[in-house]
C-alpha cells in the first residue's frame, strides 16, 4: 500500500510517480482514507511541479477505472461524444446532439453541471419539466437505438474518484493545473466508451483558459493522452470573450436552443460554433471526409427541421414535456426587467465573465458544488457584438427575482462600446 506522505514529498521534489503509486493514490481517494489537508497538499504539489505524459496517463486511467466502465459502441452505427471546456451561454451540446444524430451518427453525450461563472448542460435540460438526466446503461443504449442521441449526467458509480478530486481542486486553488484538468475530463469520458470524442477548447474572458496558447497546451495534452489510450479524438478551439448566442441562464438557454433548431432568431456566432463542432463529430464518426462536407450535412439537418424533430424525440424519451418544442412559453422564467443603454456606439464586446458571474449571483449558477440553482433566472441579450446602439435602446432583459440598480450597472459594465 502506498503512503500518501511519501507521494507528497516525491512530487514536491519534482520526482516522477510510477503507475503503481498513482493507482494506489486513487485507491486511497476512493476509499476516503486521505485527510483533506494531505489531499490538498498532493494536488498543490502537482500544480507546482506538474505531471509528465506518462503520469497523466496513469492518473487518467486510474480515475476511469475507479468505478463502472460503460461501452456505448454499436455495431450498426458510429457513436460519438463531445466535450466543451466550459463557457457562458454555451448551449452547443443541446443543439449539436440532435443535429448530428439526424445525420446518421449516434451521440452519447454525458455532461455536467455548472460551477462558477460557467453554465452546465444538465442544469439547462432540467429546466424542461420532467426531463430525466440520470439514465441507466440500458436506457442509454435504448436511446441511441430509438432516438439516435441522449444527453445524460454522469452516474455516481462512474469515475467516482474524479468527484473527490474535483471538489478538492475547487477549494485548493488547483483548478487550473493542466494535467489535473486532462485527467478529470478524460477520466470521465474514457469510462464511457464511444467511437470518438470532439473537444471544443475555449479561451478568452468567458473560459477557464485565458488565451489561445494555454488552450492549445490543454488541447494538445488531451489529444496525446487519448492517443496513448488508442482512442480517437479531434480538437477545435473557440474564442470566447462574449457569450455564445443571446441567452445566458438555464431556462432562457433552452428557449434559445429551441428557437435555433426552429431556425428562428439564429445568432450567427452560435451557428458557426455549432456547425463546426457538429461537422467534426460527423468526420470522426466516419460519415464525411472533411469538415466542409460535415457542415453541409449539419446545415441540411437544421434547415429541414430534422434536428428539431430529434430534439423533440430526445425530450420525450427522457421524460420531458415535449410540448415545449412547440410552445416555449410553458418554460418558467422569472420576472423580466429591461436594461437600456446610457451611451451610443458600436458594441465591441460583451464581457462573458461579467455576464456569467452576474447570472450566477442572481441564482442561476453555483459558487460551490451542491448549491441550489434557480433555472428561471438569466439574461437575454437583445443586441450582439457589431450592432449599433443608440442611447435608450434596450440591450438586454434580465430575468430575476429582485432587480436593482446594482444589477443594471453590473451588466452595463460588461458592454464595451467603440
């Protein structure tokens, strides 16, 4: 049995850990035999001294094997997954899962909840009355066979070590460690086997990666470790200084998702990200040879309404109120308050981090794991980057329980005019 103090000292001094040492460490984590202060010390040693590719591989594999492994591959059609590194207004998964499945590629998407200034796919879907995000392995397989896609939360018995490490990273200032990010993402994703994964790595004000160079460091690391597992993946990079689309908040993002799939009020920036990510999912699924061919198929799925149909079938299969597809008015939203511009000019940026933190603070997000979320609150942007604004124009609607001048001023501080 490994001694956690020996591992802390070894990593503190910059030495490499063996596979057996890392597997022993994860075994202690799962059994709850490491005190918080020693677990925090180990994570800080990793943050400061790093892990090489082999150590990252060992940690990823140990996390993946710390619980139940699921194989979603199907002999009749390819099954793919995607992962976003987190963003503000990031509803891409809700949109691409049905669009891609309508093109003949199954989408088995396991997703998470929001934390900090970024939103979570599972929180958004639960804004639909009755939508069931916790699926058994048999239900996942059934959804792929009957609908072509599902979006589900990670079950408690899949990669349980990651939940312990993730919560400890959040309170020990070690969230930004690239090896720990890689092992967290892949420990969960590789525990649920598909034919390939697309990673949408975001950078900028709304992302955890502040710049393109750091995003590429993460993307390259993800690709190397997946290939060491003999897996298949592709990485794409998305600048994320302003929110994706025009809605930020759980319920209001479902409203925008349905509007997008209905081809109504489609934000062009959101369209670009969704078509690009969806096209890459088709490429890795083997139904097209290149991204341009994939974009054409995604556009057709969108234009013909087949993507919307798949979304409705997914909602129905997972127990949600399918009436929402035809009437978004049944989605519960908090009281609406309009924010008008006090200046005139052209919008250069709407700071995604400021907007995300504002939505979090009115109840739409979490400051720590376990916080309750109010799905009805959020922000609807009435203008986008590049739009001309006149004094007195409504630039956003804030949906909240208790509006104040402070909320208005905080939002206006996010809008940068030329």
